[in-house]
């Protein structure tokens, strides 16, 4: 597995010390969590939802009483959420008022090459571009972020990311917490200077010690004593999150990058490398109202150092209304979510080609080079290795959702049993993946999603022909 699970000791619940920041102090868990707004379409037709987004700089309050300049989609950090439905097209007009070239990528989307945002075609300063997302794919928690060649790391760091929640009939039919009980938690870190301004230095992991959830530093979130669905997204450039409740309470993982798992998996902690999504259900009815429970990052605040705090949940009594509290949601039907996709894949494909891509070898990205060519319609198994002896990396493919077949000599972690587009690659532990290339033809990148690494060249390109 990814991490040794047996005998995991509950993390010592260190009392949260006020953090010295921007010439003042911030007591963790005093800033309320906010949830990104849902973006309203400017037009809806029988087949398509049209959206309009403007990228611009804004000075936002991140630390109380200060203003931090960030790059935004429509003025928000993270940007507003697009809610899409499989089979309905989304068209987004992106206007660039940032004064520098940008490009927008839908991470996890099966998008035509010209709309993938990952080529060298950018939106010039003052210009605009229309991206079309066909949504011919199953439900998943996707996200959008900047992908400007060589600039993606800085642009993402400065704020250019937002959620894209794709639903379908399968997902909508499941008795999962909905509405205010379905909460995205976008996790990231930042390096803020004494004036509360973002400091951008490539590969600066050690200094990015301010943790933000939905753009709020170490927030608190009032939860009713009932079940919640959390969509965890790691939008950090480099930081890994190994999340555990202070009381080591169990977490039910229901989904990964590409949608809901075939069956829920109960774990004591959850790992997210940059770019990954994990969906969980947490049952707060196990706590007395008045209880507070802190979520820790066992890999923070310094990378791979001591236990750090992420946020705090303050439990209040459950109020009536909606499907909640127990039985219905507990009956999460095994197999409902994943089965149709598996069947489709099996029917369509026979041939499997094996290859070991060079992305994690010492070969620097060249946007003029095609690193590998894939026949359209084929299914391939890739073995991804991390040649570093110390540093974990991860591996992200555009266009496809893949299956993790194994890690080293063992099986994948149960939490990565569903569809994935980004996967952790530990030193010395090759990861085997299987993907089918039966949607778009064209050129797409695959890369390490520790985006400081990809911006420095840890990226390659595949061509589907
Ligand atoms: Cu989320 Cu090529 O990236
Ligand atoms: Cu890397």
C-alpha cells in the first residue's frame, strides 16, 4: 500500500499555537471556511451551458486585516465553481486581463487538443479564448487551472484554479450528502511575506508554510452532527497532504480523481499529492455537539516534517431536512458507480501495449518533441518509475482516466482502486497503469504534477494517432 496502515498511532493533538504572520499573529481556526460560489451560466441552450470568466488581479483578504494580491478567475480564490452534467456541453469564454499570457486547462477532462489549454497556444494579454468541454465522460471532481507553458507553476501558485464538478445519473442517484453537506475543500500552501504578499520562488517548498483551505488560512468550519461529503482537492504546487483527524477517527473514502469508487474504503488517513482529488464521507454524528475536531496534515507544515494543522470542524446539533443521519447514506451501493465504465472499456478493447515513459527520467521537456505515439483506440499499460532516491514525484496524464494496476510488486492502495488521472510515484516503487485512448486524437502532455517540477521540464508529450 501507499502507507503503512496497521497500528497508526493517533497524532498528538498539539494545541494550536498562534502563527506569526505579516507583522501580526493569527490564531488557527478563527477564520471561517468559505465555499467557492457556483458560477452562473450566461446562457443555457438545449445542449450547452455558456460561461464567461475574466482573469484579473485582485487584492483579497487572506490573513485577517491584510490584503494579498492574487491572480483570480472572476475575482475569487479559488475561482467560482462550474457545475456540469455528463452529456451537456460547457463553453467557457476566458478573458485575460492579467497582463501576461495565460492558458486554462480542465484537469481530468477528456478535452479536444485545441481546448486542452496545455499546448503552446496561449491567451494573449487583453485577449480572450473560448474553451469547449464536451463532458462526454462520467461524473468526477475535476478542476481547472492555469497551464501556460513554463509559467503554470507561478500562475497556479498566484491563484489561478477553480473547481469543475461533473455529475451524471449514476452519481446523482446515489444517496450521498448533497447541497450544503457536499463541501469542496481545496487545500494548498503559500509563502507570504511580512506584508502578506505572496512570495514566488521556484521549488520553494520549505517556505510555503501558510495553509489555505478554499483560500482561508487554517479555517474553522461549523458542521452539523451528521454525514458530510468532502471533495478534497490538493491544488498545491509541491505539498503532499496526509490527512488525519486528531482523534484518528475513521474516514470513508468514496471517490478518487475520476469519480466514485466501486465500494467505499475506510481508512485512518488520506493521502493527496498535488493535483489529486479524494472524496470522503465523514460522519460527525459520532461527536457530541460542542466538540471540535482538528484535521491534521501528517506531512506538514514543512514538507515531510512535523504534524501540522489544516482546519478545525466545530460540531453543532443536526437540524432537520434532507436525507441525513445514517441509514440511507450508509447504504452506498457497491458497484453502482464504476461498473458501467468498466464494462464499456472491456467491450471496446483487446490489445494492450506496454511501455515505460521517460517523464521521470533525466530528459527535459521539449515542446517540439513527441515523446511517444499511441494508436487511437488502443489500451496501454505504462510502468512509471521515479529514479530519485529521496523525493516522491507524481504522474499525471491529460485526456485519460487510468487504472492503477499495481505498485512495486504489490496491489494498488485500496483508495486508488477507482479511476485516476494523477498518481503518487515513490522512489524505488514503480507504478503500473492502464489507460485506453479512445476519445480524442492529437498531442497531450503527461507530467509530474508537482508543478514546479513540470514547469522546470518534468513533462513529456504523447500523440494519439
Ligand atoms: Cu493539472 Cu497538465 O495538469
Ligand atoms: Cu516531481
